């Protein structure tokens, strides 16, 4: 009996040891964007200076009859400045103060975008609402394309948040600029909005990433400082984003940081990884694979593909249901122009479409390009297969984590093979295995 108990104990211990995997330290040293942030096209709205008292911006865009709070900052010496405006930069490290909660004040001199007079930016970098003690102003020349502004968290001097400011060109989409003008003029209270052309485009440099080579897979992990306070491990607020290896724009698949409950995990290529630690300043994070976890984000062989509709590149585009292709084998190929192996894959697709159309249906779904660009690509290269448009929602339903993605379906859209390349599919067809 004792021997049997000892053997069982040893087996359990061996199973636990075998399930343990090494901890991977991922250094985050690259500024990236995420899909959601890229689409925002937010601006730092600029207002005309009209007097010593400033109106708090917290009510912008909010329907309320309550009058906005006012505060009076100390201004710098602005002798020789002919045109004075101001703006508020969102900075989440300032949520605890009373006046101008969550924002940094920026005073702008010479904001008329003159060629011979650069704009001067006085920024309250020490967050005391005194613009006279922050040193010389930053210069933004009319010919400048952009400027980075870095703010320091007053509670942690090592925690920094950077925003990239740029201007709209005078030839920018006038309809879009008009929409911005209408919105801010209607929702700015008593503040006098100077117009989108004289405001700043805002890009928050609050997502950093690093790459991990794991077994036969490589991918990029990003950390997003959602509340823009210079810290990357705020529970339930900051986010982890996983994307393709070395990609600059990470997909819109955020996972909230939840380290205290040990629930911060993500799945990649049928494997689940737990996040053990995030360095507060975002220098690195530690992750570990859980070999015992039953993954949820993967397609199951033999099951039916989840139904979806995609768009054609026609003008206007047509909605096409994937159910239309259930009568015989189907190959779905989701792709982008900038993916690895693009030339080789298109060559194999051309042969499949030319020689095996009687045995397999072929759909290619592009993600990220405009319909006009796809039609031009189609015409220039005499493409002989169908090109449709994928979406983030379709990508998620296919559990796409890296471009390209090839899926082989049998009849009735039953999943036969996941992550099969066009070259591999061509070999199967040549060998009469489909």
C-alpha cells in the first residue's frame, strides 16, 4: 500500500514538474501604435486667450447645464507676442489635484502659423499652474512636421509620458476639418475655439512593445499606458496587446492588466501564456506558458467554421456570406501587402486558381488596404482569383494572430487544416490528396 502511494505521489510530482515551463523576459524597447489609437485622429484643441481666468475642459463634449469650473494660472513674460492661445494636454498623472484635473496647461504664442514667426509653447511641466517657472518655451516652427512633448509624473519622477504634436496641412480634407470645427465650437462652453487648422494633431506615444521568439513562433507583445500617467501596470486600466512579429500597428485585441488576481493571460497559436510581472515603467514583462490550459482562441479541426459576411471590392461593395461556399472544399487566405512571403504565396495562388478551380474554391481576404488599391492591384497583376475585404471582427472570429492565414475547409465548411500555406495546399492538390 505504501509502495503504491509512493508511486502515485512520484507520478503526480513528475507531472507537475513536466508542466512547468521557463519564464520568458520580454524587453519592451519599441514605440508602436495600436489599431484603435491609430484610427482616433484626435486633436489637442486650441482656444483663443481672452482673459486671466481659464475654463476647465472637463465638460467638453458633455451635455450639462452646470457651469464649468474656472482657475487662474500664472502666465510667463510674453512680451512681443501678438497672438496668444492655449490648450489642454491630457495627462492621467494629474487626477488628484483640484484645478485642471487630468490635464496639463499649454500656452501658445504666435499661433497664426506664420513663416517668419514660429509658435512658442509654454508648457506647465512642473504641474503647479505657474507657467513662469518652466524655463524657455518650446519652439514649433511653421515648417515643422511634428514635435514630441514629454511630461513627468509628479508622484514618480521616472514615469514619463510623451505626446507627439503635429499640424494639419492647409490642403487636408476640408470636410473632415469642418466636422472638427463644428464639434468643438458647439461643445467648448464659453471658450473660443481657433479652428482645427490652428490646433494640433495628437498622437499618444503610450504603447511600447517587444518581440519574443518562442519555439516555431515569433510574436510581438505591447503594453499600453491607457491612462497616460507614465506607468504601465495599473490594474484594470492598462492593457496588453499581442500582434505579429515586428509589426508597428498592433491589432485591436486589448487584454486588461489584472496581475493581482493572476488573470492576465493571452493565447497565441493554440498556446496560453500567463503574465507574471510587468515592470511599472514598462521596461520589460515576464510571461510563462501554461501547458495544462485548455485554449479558447483557436479553431477546432472537424468543427464547422463560424459564419460571417465579408465585402467585395465593388463600388458600392457587396456583402457576401461565407455560407455561399459550403458545397465543396474551400481555401480561405487572409493577407496583407506587407507580409512575409507575399510574392511566393501569390505565385502559388495563381496556379491553384488556374489549374484546380474544379476541385477547390479560393477566397482571399485582404485586411488594411482600400478597395481602390485592391482593384488596382488586381488589374496590374491580372489576378485570377477572388479578392474580398476582411475586418477586425472577421480576423478575430478566425483567431488570426499572424499574417498570412490559410484555412482549408471541407464540404459544409468543416475545418480540415489551419495555417496551411498556398504552397502546401498546391502540393496536396498535385498529389491528389484533396
